């Protein structure tokens, strides 16, 4: 697969951001939650773009 290493790194970052968002939501850190969800969505979009190549 083309870009396999890059996709794996983006996947790891997206997952970390999603997990952090869950924790931060429980802690009431809603600004951080929004930031982590935005970042995760951007990583996932990047993954889709690379997989389409």
C-alpha cells in the first residue's frame, strides 16, 4: 500500500485525539475536546486522501 507508514502515524494520532477528547469531556475541558475532535477529523481526512491515491 502506498503511504502505509504515513497512514499508520495519522491513524495513531487520530485515535489518540479521540481518546483524549473522551477523557477531557469527562473533566469538563470542552475547549480541548473541540480541538481534539477537530484534529482527529483532519487526520482522518488526510488518511482518506492518502488511501485514495
